[in-house]
């Protein structure tokens, strides 16, 4: 495997960088760079700018509106977006349910939903986890019963990210109560404006409203809102999660955050010496950078295999494990670098346009919220403990 970008790939990176610099709104760039809260309309505006340019769905094939890029081009695109402080595309439509609809959905579902995902006319959220059914997703209790030409859904989902903005949700529910757990699950596409759908906020430890509970009380949906065949939802969910876990690695974003960590460590001092020049902290940063380089090489190996038609295997699990651990370590080292100034945090300081009196340097305000928020990344998408079990069983025979 040649780890150097070709001249054509370098030219592609330059093209993407020039376009992003010309088209990314300055307010949005500033918000991403300084870890401010993005408004819903900023996400939608950026996605539509990308879609209008033909870059709305980097991973999609051309027949569904994608640009037809190689795996390396997709990697470069993600890296440049992170370098230029552009919003990361929301994964629920583009990288999760979109590929499922392409692979298993009906022609009518493909024609209706895929164009709306590209322009984010539909804002999707994910209805998988339930109270008591997270990593053990096969134990879910939400149920769907066929009543004439409608499915009737009852149950509860939790940790539903950004459901307060969503107008549609993909849901796993049990349709066969006699089959073994994995065989009795189906996947549905549900309009969140329907009677019986209730969204309640969950305020997390960082003070943010990012996740929610979603309740389904006798929600009636048309019979054709099921994805594929009844009882095959577990198969479709595994297909979806393989895409999610690869994306969770967030290599481009971690490289951008590593640069931010180095900037903070070069600014903060200990006895007049920049923190980055003290041996103990420098070694921590160097060790983290080596791990991130190894993660990127693993990702490039996976991309090289994908280029030759091989589906992601153990690499997806490894990317999820190590990528999430690196993201957590980045937040930990930033907290350590700023010291006491990172401990207090004012939720208002993350609002765009906030001009209150900062506690410590400007870059300190989001560090504690980010640290607390990123405790979740080793849990969602299948906890890292479960990922290690999968690797042990599938590849070590344990």
C-alpha cells in the first residue's frame, strides 16, 4: 500500500479546500472552530450548499446522487472539512439510513427519501436504544403489530440524538414474538408528526440538550413504511451499524483537535516554560499523536481493501474502539493543560455571539462540557466492551 497521496489526490484536496474556504459562512466557521453551539439552520444551510455542488453525500454511488469518489477521496474530503472548521455532516440520514434504503428499501422509498436526505429536507434520528436495551439491542421491547394496511407501534426509545429537530425516525420494533430475539425484529420509517409520537428532552451532565426520549403510543403508519422484509431488521441494523462504527472514529476531527491541543499547550506555561516543552506533557501528546497516526493507517488499509471490493471487517470494530478512546484522551489532555480554568463552565459561553466575561482564556470555556460529553463515545454505537467481545469471538475464537 502506497501511503503517499498521488498528484491527482493532492489536486483534489486543494480543490476541496478552495471551495470550502469560498463557500463556508464565516459565522459557521467561527462557531465550529471555537466549539460554539450550531443552530439547526446552520447545519441545513451547509448540507444544502454541499448538495448543490454535488458533494452532499460523499459515500453514495452516483446513481443515488453521490459524487462517485474513491475511498481515498472520501477520506481526504473528511480531513479537509475538519481542517477548515466546517460542520461535520450529520450521519443519521447520510451514513446510516441512507445506505440501508439503497440496499434494502423499495424503489418508492429510494425515490422519495434519498433526494430529501441529500438536501436535509428530512432531518433523521435513530430509534434503536431503549431503557434496558442498549448494547444488548436484541432484547428491545418496542413492538409493531400489523392491523389491516397499517402497522401500530408501541414502545419507548432513549438517547435519541437531536430528535428535537427531527421530522422522521428509523425505528427497530419487534414484529414476531415467537422467533428468537434477533429474528423477530423489523425496521420502520416513522413520521414524527404522527399522533402518538412524543419527544422528551434528556439534559446531559454537560448541561446540553442533545439527546431525548421518544415514546410511541398506538402510532399508526402505512404498511409500506417497513424497510425490506418483516423480521429482517436485525440484519439491516448490523449493516447500518457497520457504517456508523467506521464513522465514529472521526480521524479528521481528531487531527484538528490535536492541533488545538498543541496550540493550548504552547500557550499555557509552567514556571514560565510552555507546557508543550515540559517533558511529561510533551510525552503524553507525542504518545497520543502516535496512536492517532496508527489509527489513520488502519483506516487507510481498510480504504485500500474497500477499493478492491472488500467489505469492512474487524477494522470497523477496531476503528470504533481506538477512535473513541483517542477522542476522550484529547479532551482529558486539554483539561489538564488549562488546569483550574477548565473546571467552571457557563453554558451561555457556548452560545454564538456571547460576549460575557470569560473565566480564564477564551479556549477554556468549552473544555469541561466537551470532556463530560465525550464520556459517551466509548458507549454509543455499541460499547467498546461489546466491540472487544465481537473481535475476540470472530477473530480469536474465544
